């Protein structure tokens, strides 16, 4: 999304008109993908689960959801600041429509889904407890007082049915399948593996949403009260 924002700025500068065709191609592809996430491309859209989650592939699908949410959130901000709308084959959408869908994806990740499961570990009353993560699934040395190498970690801890002894707070796992089903099993690495590139885009989304809430609070605070008017 940062690259897309850079393209918008370059297109606005006259000195880059010689590269306009190439820049417009990048812009067109980015906006086509955004429209496909919004189900606005007349059939050529990103698939969704029955619960409304974007679904690209079976293995670690959440990486695509979190990055799409980031893309949509920042693009919504671009449209809001430029007072423009996005024109898709299926109709035009404004920044509020885009932001609303981005928030729906974040809400799903945080527990508003058919499994009532937060896929952000450590958040909410129900989240994955058998994350496919070596450090989380083995007790620390100060408790075991024994050597734990790769072989011992796999033989002694990997196959255990008990929840992990350590909680990887803030990690986002791979998430549910195309039917919103999720099996909280350590060996189910396609769904329970925690990846930094799942979590990182959400940091940007949360920052943007927090900034918007702060701005809204400031605007409400600065409005004259009924008594003073």
C-alpha cells in the first residue's frame, strides 16, 4: 500500500509524465485487487467464507486477510483525503464502504466469526491454545532443568494434546478453512502456525483505527455544548 500511495504522488507530478503509462498500470492493478476484495468485479472477486472472511488459500490464509485489511484501510484514508470514490466494474464505492469492510475483516479475526474464536492469540475469552510454535509448546528450562534440543522438542512436546505451557500473546495464526472451520491442534500447522507477517499488517490497521477514534473524540470535545450555544 505504501508503494501505491507513492504511485499516486508520482502521477500528480508533471515531471513524471514520461512514466505515466507504467504508473497507471500499477495503479490499475492495485485498484482491481481492491475492487475484487469488495466483491465489485462482476464475478472475478476474492472468495469469502460463509462467515465473510476473505479466503485465498488453505495454508495460512490469514496473511492475506491482514494485508488486505491494511491495504483497504490506507486506501480508504487516501480517498477520504482526496474526496474521491473508487470506480469498480460493479459500481463506485466511497471511503466509508471500504473502511467498513476492512473493519469487518478485523472483527472476524478478533472473534466475530462462526467459531467465536479470536485468531489473535491472547485476545478475548477464546483463542488458539495449541499454536504451532516451538517456544510456546515447550516448558522453559527453569522448570524442566533438562536439555531440550530439536529431537526432544518434537518427541516430547509436539504431539501432546494439552494446551501450550506458554501463550504467544499477539500472534495471529493461519486461521480457519474456507468453511470457517478451525482445529486447534499443534500438528495442524496450516491453521495454527503463528507468523510475523500475519500480525505486522494489523499493527498498521489498529494504529489507523485508533487515530480515527482519537480524532472523533477530539471533534466531539471541541463541539460547543448546548449550554454555551
